[in-house]
C-alpha cells in the first residue's frame, strides 16, 4: 500500500508566511501529528538566498530591492540566490525523506525528475546539467531546487518557471552561476499555459516518483490536525 501524502494546493502566499508554515508542518511531521505533505503555491515577487549566500550574488543591496517592491529573505535552505514570483510553480514537500531515500543527492534527483517529467507533458525536452542542481533546457535553467534536511526530514523544495517574468532574474546571480540563461514554459512555447494544469502534472508525477497516494486537503483541516490557529496571509495577484 502506498504511503499517504497530504496535498495542499494554495493560491499566492507571502514567502515569509509560507516559510513559517513549513516550519510548523515540519515540527508536526517530526512529532507524527501529521503525514507527509506536498504544498503547491506561488509567491509575490521575492528574492531568497540559501545558507551559502554571498554578497556577490546580489546585483544591488537589499534596501534597493525592497524599495522597488521585492521581498528579500536569507533562508535556511541549500543553494544560493533565486527569484520567486507570480506565474512560477513552487513546490514544498514536507516529508520524512528517509522513508524514500537516505541519500540527499538521490532526493535532489527525484525532485529534478519530477520537473523533467512535467515539462515533457508540455512537449519540452528537459534534462540535467552535470555539476549543477536543477533542470535545464538547451543550457538554460528552468527548474530550481533548494532544500533543508533535518533529522532525516525535508522542507523547502523546488520552483519551476511557467509564466513568470524572467527579467527579474537579472537583479541577482541565479544560483551563483555567472552568465546563466533562464527560461520558462511560456518562453519555450511562445504562449502562456494554465498553471493549474502544471500543478496537476506535478501532483501526478510526484505520486509516481515517490510512490504515494495524494490526499487533497483544505488549509483549515490541516491547521486543525496540527493544532495550529495561525492563518496564512494570501495575496491576490494576477499573472
């Protein structure tokens, strides 16, 4: 029998709120108050930096970014700099990783495979780039990964460029790679796609790769399950 995984498909959530929610879910998962969870959402314009962050990954300073409307977060995930924004599909598996693999690098490969299979459903041949984490199409990066592993449990996850504004990546050195090209599904297909369709493909492939039974659940039910009264702050944005 496949393990159950709770599926939370949310709207647009402010990054800091989503991060705090991840921490709450992780604590609940470690204490076995809940099953594994897979969150899908979008963020308003945000730059995030991982544990290996270096000042050189910023094109300008934090105050400048905030003044032009971007949130900036130094996080506890792996990786360097990335951008999140409307039209980008973001996935956060909050799971007991050791139930699937005890190899951190294998877990990264599983997340890459998830995006590669999803892109194939839209006729896009994506793959890996030796020496770099993430997903690529013709040497341009389209999928990003940054995770945190604690006590065999995982949080944070991946982002896949769908319809988002790629010019925002010019404000950083994405993933610390000088001169890297960034692409998206919209750019490759010359048309926007329904992000809900992307979510559906991600869920289907996640179920296959991780051998899980996906169980959709509402936010209120999750909060009740883990004994939390905190509400997420949702943002109404148009792509």
